[in-house]
């Protein structure tokens, strides 16, 4: 697999269940923008063969290198990101749910999904976007939702891209993240307003915003039900005192961005 084919596979996986991303990409392209990606994010469980390090393998094989690690204790998540020596390539942000932090009944539901993973699945070269290797009753999805939005999302979609992120600093027709957000709202897209529309400040060296994931039909054992799929994120990075752009993440901001796939209740 080449870097180009890997990134094309990730984008195809993402847009297949995220029609709003294709629409936004087309809208910005029509303004003459060429979109660069700041990062691509993936979600998983901390199960053997399916965890963060397993999903990172195809990226490491193509030159991405592990960098900072983060914890989101209130959501029971651990995350790490990878950077490529070619600065034009997106960072890869992979998070996993720490099953042991959930109540026993939720752990048992997830363990029941993981037990269905076929042998050899974890060795697939396309593991990060290999999809859902388990059957899922809608009752299990709804029960997980009571304990963890993240657990329920991974149960419904399996291993897939969670979001792509536009590098706002590389845009030529928007001078701020605020201007881009206003454009998107005018165009009819709903943004994540949790903790404010823009997460982070220039002093944090990173400003982020995102759309809200739209529900798509997902196949369950008892038929199709709508589930919020993926969102599109927008990130503007600022230079450190050294002059180099900040490449890390701000946990308080990321914590809010995770909520872009929450089920409206
Ligand atoms: Ni992100």
C-alpha cells in the first residue's frame, strides 16, 4: 500500500457514511480552495488486537511516528497521535475506550462483541477501516449508549474513520476559523456548540470547530436504525515561541469535539 492509496481508502471510507463531508469539500473546492488535512481520527476498543497500537501499524509501516499521548478520564478514553516526516501529510489521531473503566454490564456487552471478531481479522492490512466484525442487536446499542456514547458509536460502526480535519491555516479565502464557521452555518450545516463553537484559543496554539454528525441508517439484527455517523473538523494551528507550528492537541478541546457524535436526546 502506498501513502496515496492509504489516504484515498480512508477518505472513501469516511465519505461513504458522511455525505455532509463531501458537500462541504465540494463547497470549499468551488471557492477555489485546495483542502489540506490536519489530522484523521480513528476510534476503537482497548481489546487485544484491536487497540490503538494495532490500528497504528499500517501508518507506522508508511513512516508515521508516534508522538504525544492523552487521557480523557471522564470519557474513559486514551489517545495517541502519529506524525509523518513529510509535514504535508495529516497527523493520525487514534483513541480507544478503556473497557475496565465501564460498569460490569457494559463491559460484558462489549466483550460479547469482541468475542465475535473472526480469527485473522486483527492481521488485516486495512484494520483501521475494516468495519464492524460483529452482529449487533439494537438493544445492545441502546444499552451501551446509557454508559458511553463512544462505546455505542464503535459498536455501531466498528473500525472506521471517525473524522477528517481541514487545515484552516492553509485556506486562502478565509482569514479565520470564525469566518469559516459562519460560512458553514450560512450554508445550513449544524456545528458542535458544546463549550462554545470554537474550542481553544491562539494562546493554546490550536483552535478547533466541527460539524455535528448526521444520523445515517445502520444495520442491526432487527433492521435498520439511524445513528449519528461522522463529523468534519476544522483546525487552525498557531506557532510556538520557537516559530514552529504547534502539532499537538488540547485535551479540554478534544474532549468537547468527541461529543460531535452524541445522540440528540
Ligand atoms: Ni480531531
